[in-house]
C-alpha cells in the first residue's frame, strides 16, 4: 500500500512538471511568435523606374580654377604713400580707394595756375574793350591802321595765353586725381606691394596691390587631342568642385586654344563659370565633364536615387516591397538623371525619396 502510494505520488509529480514545462514552452513560443509578427514597420518611400536611353558620351578631366581677371594695380604718378586703407584678403568695390599719395605740391601748383588764369582773363577783358574802341576809330579813319592791328594782336595773344592757362589747370587736376588710386574692378586684394610712408619713384615700379576678380572663374583643362576635336565652344560643361559640394556647377566652354602641348598631345580648353557668391577660389581643383557629341545607350536613374557610401555609390532596388542595395558606377550626368552601370535592368524600381536610412531586406511602403 505504501509502495503504491509512493509510486502514484511520483507519477503525479512528473505529470505536473511536464505540464509546467509545456505551459512555459507555449508561453515562450507565443512571445517569439508575437515578436516576429510585430517586426519593423515598412518605411514609406518614393520610387522611379530605371530607363534606357541614348545619351552623349562624356569625358571627365581634372582642371584648375583661376580668377577671370588679375591685375597688378599701379599708380600712374610718383609720390609718397599717405593713406593705404586696404589689406590682403579685403574685398573692394569698383572705384574704391586703394592708395592716396601726398598731393601738397600739386595743390600749390594748381593754386598758382588758377591765379595765372585769372590774371590773363582780366587782361583779356581789357584788351577786348580796347579792340572794340579801336575798331570804332578805325571805321572813321581816326587812328592809324597799325594801332588797330596792335590791339587785335594783343587780344588774340591773350586768348591763346588763357587757353594755355586752362590747359595747365586741367593737367594739374588730372595729376591730382591720379594721386588717388582706385580699384578698376570689384575683387579681392591678393597681395600688397606698398605701405604708408613708402615713396613710389619717378620712372620706377609703382605697383600698389594685386587685385583678382572672382565674380567669374576661368578653368583650364588640358584635353587629349582625340577628345578636343569633338568639343564645341559655348557648349555646357558640368564642373564638380569636390571641396565645396557634391552637386556639379553648370559652366560653358569659352575657348579651345589652337596651340597644344606637342609632347602630351593635349589642348588647353577654357571653361568659364559664374561665381556670384565668391565661394570658388583661384587655384582649386575641379573635375570637368564634357559632352563629346557621340551617342551611346545607357541606363538612367534620377540623381536622387544615388546613395554615396564612402567611396562607393549604390541604389536601392525595390522587389516585392523589399529593398536591396545594388552597387553602381556613375558614367555621366544628364540634366536630372545619372547614367549608371551595375546589376540593374530597365524597368527596375529604385528609391528616390527615403533612401537615406534604408537597410538590406527592409520592407517599404511605396508612396504614390
């Protein structure tokens, strides 16, 4: 009886333990199932199709920026530097004062020349009155013709003397104006060549500052001969200044120089780029992309589909409402589209909005 009771107790205890384990396993399984069922919500995105089209072949080359205008501004006259209000790096407007030279001697000579002019003018007024009086007497034969001729000569001589005095005054005013050196165009002071108290000598170098105009930038690109013959002036060029932006600027070919490097077989191509905010500085490296005119088939995606990951670029392709990253190589830029090469096909849908934080295999919700 005791053994039977003991055996029954063990069986019951075992059943209770198995039931508890089964219950716990069911609860844990239910939790796992619930967790998997919840999952991350789909990310809302916008997509666009990959298209195939005929585009111009392009070539990308490295160039260097330089100021469209660079001038070593000099004084036209000699003199002692009395005022030098600008410094290297300053931006100056057209007509702004760069240097003032001492003009005391010119002012004194101008004052003397003005007094001489006034004196000659007074003599001329008297001579004109005398001439008028002698003319009346001559008409009545009251004086000799010689007297009238002398009065006429005196009046004409004083007229010429007055013209000479006025010319001298104009010369002195011009010299006085040249004592102030003004900026010939708006730009930056790149270098100072004088200081207050320095004498700009007669017949010697009278440089004041080096002034550069960054309102427009000129880019020089050495283009290989086989590509240079395909370029046309005024055609658009995409210019990428990597230190400033990932977005290219739109410029134009301003000139294709007729003389190239016979050793490298390259020809300098000038590209002009507006720079209204002066962000682009002289001496920066750029990558210029030229359209060569020849056509090719290419896969095009909107530029917003390109995601930069370090030195690599990729697009997110949507299939069955799930995204997968596909590495691509950019081969050209065409308006708002980018020509790419990679494991994508025409008609594939690529994400153009909401692709900044996507992960491989992430579910998405496509917005209309």
